[in-house]
C-alpha cells in the first residue's frame, strides 16, 4: 500500500464466523495487536487502538497473522495458500519482506515461527500436503502432514534445536502430533487424543510443556515425554477456541463459545478468574458475545467476540476495561459530519466515528444484510438502507436504532439527502422522506420498462434526478408532497449511469465506464464532455466539496480524482489524481471541508485525504 496524502487510515475489526475460532495475536512486548480481516492484515497499537496500519496485499481472505518471537516480523496466511512476511516500518507502517511464498495449495489456518525468525511452519486445509515448514528465503524444508483431516493449529517449541521435539500440530481428526527433525520431519508415535477438533495449541514460554484445547478439554503435555501431565477441569460450557500463555508461563487464558474467557493457574489447575461477556456487545442475539479468540498482550489480557469487538479485560476487577469497535467487512457508504463520520458496511453494520478514529457501533439492529447507503441529518439523526429492503432511523448520540423503519417494495439502490429531505431509490420507484420520519411523504413509480440504477436529491431538496438502465437521467420536481416529471431528460449516455451527486450549480453523473458527465444546472447542458474521462473503468462514487467547486470521484480502477469545476481557461479543467488508493476499487467518498475528505473501498479501509497534499 503506497503512502497517501493525509496520513490517516481506519482499519476493520476481525470478521469472525460462528463455530470457528479466530486468531488475534500480539508482539512480545504487548504494544501491538495483529489479525486478519478480509484480505487485510491489520496491526493496531494496544495503548491507542485508533492508530493502525492496514496491509492489503494478500491474495485471499486472511486466516492467520502472527508475530515472530522477537516481534520483528509478521507471518500472514490466507485461504489461497499464500504466505506473506511483513515487518513494521516504512511510509505506510507495514513493509513487505516476502510475498511470493506458497507452502500449501489450500487455506493456511495457522503459522508458527522458530526462535530466530528464519523458519516458519504453515498448516491448513489442502489436498495432499496439509503442513509444511519453509525458510523465509523460500527454501522448502519438509512436510509435517501425518493427519487424516485438516490441520487447524501449529506451534514451534521455543529455544530448542531441530533434533529435539521441534513442533506440534493439531487437527480435525482430534489428534495432537509432535515432530522432530532428522533428515526430514519425523512424527513421534505418541499421539494425544481429544474428544473433538483440536482448535489451538501453544507452547509455554520455556518450552517445557504445551497446552492443547478442543471441545471442552484443556490438556497440558510434556514436550519431552509427549505425555499428558495435566488435564484441566471442564470449566467451560461450550467449545474452547483459543489459548494463550502469560509471559512468565504461570498462567494461561482460554476463550469459549460459552461467552466467557477464563484465566487459569498452571500449577494448581484452578480458574483464577472468569470474564463473562454475555450481553456486553448489546446485540439482541447473545450468540454475538461468543469469545472466539484471545491473547496475552504482554501481561494484559485481550479477547475477541464473535461480533468482532476486541475486549481489554481487567484481571483485578474481572470486568472489561475497554472495547475496541470497528466495522468488520467492507464499508459500502460513508457520510462525513465535519471531522466525524458515519459508515455502513456489507455486514449490515452502522458505526459512528469521531475524527480521531474511535468508533461506536449503532446498536439495536441485528440485520446482517449488506448496507447500501447512509446519510446524516441535523448532525445526529442517521438514515440508512440495506438489502433487507428497509429504511432505518438511528441516533449518533444515543448510539441506537429507533423502533421506526420503513419497508421498501424493492431493493434499495442508494440514499441521498438534500435540505430537510432525503430519498431512497429502488429499481422501480423513488421514495421521498422528510427529516424526523421514516414514513415517505411522496412515492413515485417509474412505470413502463424503466429500471433505476441510482438517484440524488438537490441541496435545496426540491429536485431529484434518477439514472436509468436505458442510459439516461430523468429529473423530477418535488413540491413538498408530490413529485412531477420536470421534462428534463439527458441525451443517451455511452454507458449506464452508476452514481449521481448535486451541488448548488452542477450535477455530476458517474458512468459504468470511465466517463463522468458534468451538468450545468442553469442550462442543463453537459460541460466539456471530453475532459472528465480520466478514470480507467466504472465510476462508483462522486461527491462535491461543500462549496461545490471540487468534485471527487472514485471507482473500480482504484483511483481517486479531484476535479476543479472552475475552468482554468475555456474548456480546460485542472485535476489531481491519486492512484491505487483502495485495492479492488473505491466505493464511497465524503468531504470533511474544502480540503479534506474520507474515502472507503473494497480493501476494507477508511482513509482521510488532504487535497492540498496531493500531487
């Protein structure tokens, strides 16, 4: 990811799946957390989690990211079998050491580092070879399969030589197997059996023992004799997904589907503290509070909820000290309110963000249908739409949805606000709402064979333009209670309109291909059609600055272009172009002021830009 003008990025939280654990890990000092989210690797500062770095170079969905034992490198595996080695530093905070490793032909579910950070083991779900050890130079060192089903977890013994019991893995065949090295990796004939899938294995810091968890079982195994030296009581009431040792090895934590995290004493085998997370996320469905991951960040305890919340647990009080929240998917729409903003994602979430990057979930709606659009009116009231075919109302200050919503007849295409009104466009009709209500004051059905693709309302709230599949834009007048056809119909465009936005003087239309059509609202003429054509593919989002002078556009080509709508001279318009801003495309742009704007894209990141800093 290249450096970008503005220098601020907000990353997603983990996107977890019910029934499976999720890896969240920390560097040895506990100053950084690392995890995967979609195709991203996210590194968050522990003390100030609003500071994060996002690496978007993975080929598939990231399943694991782990620091080496020095905290210098990060090994990241995805569901395509790619293994990337990263290090902290550089202009973006994360640099690539190696991005061409492919130890498996299928999903990599766990990785482990040797003591000096030169060798890494990878295991997962692949036909044939399910485990492999390679040098970070790319040299293959040996296979470590010996399992009849998917290998789910692996760890390398700290401070040992290859010839000793070097590593251990666990699998869906409910077995734990250890390996040493003698001209290749040799499996020890002594296996440890579980009653269910082995979800995670981790060595104690001194390497003398390791703990394996699976089902409701917690077992400690001697690394030399391969014998179970202690089986802890079944204190959890649900499957245990993760385990992590404290730095001194005297304690460990486990996280479970029973919505608890437990702190254990190694010597006595007793639970010292149990953190009950039920109801903490405020979802109506408490299943979202399942604890699917955990780690010691130095001496501090961190857990991960199924909903993606990262929880800082307080050992002294037995409670939650802090919850780090963020969207868990891809932001499909964002709306700035000064330095702050509101977003909706393809996971159906709505979050409000302060300008410093701290986020708060808007609670009260458990829908997981993808969000389509979001607007903010009066600085506090949020109106959002999703593929649940509804219009929702919520409040930033209350942090909650109101009980009011409206059921649409068809799936929404977008939402747009102007004056005291906002509209929702579907393929067959447009609904007009007034601030303070989710009951439409007017509905207009298009009729005939018309199919709408996008729509926008003017800043005055009295004019609405709709883009149709027949490659035309039609405009309607709104008098406060009804819509009438204004008779303004654009010429047929080269391609279908995808996005529309108004300023007080112009209207801009982004097309299915690289073109933008800029209209003069006073004459309804298209301005300099040959000039606004510097994208390479579909233009998914267009947004005017508050004054209307600047137009920002983004799309599938991953570029953001800032256009000056005031001509430098006749038929000549200045622009600034920032390439490769969001991997796989830019989805939404919203201006903060005349210089700054937010953007969101398919890479799962929100970025803040300064136009003055652009080239």
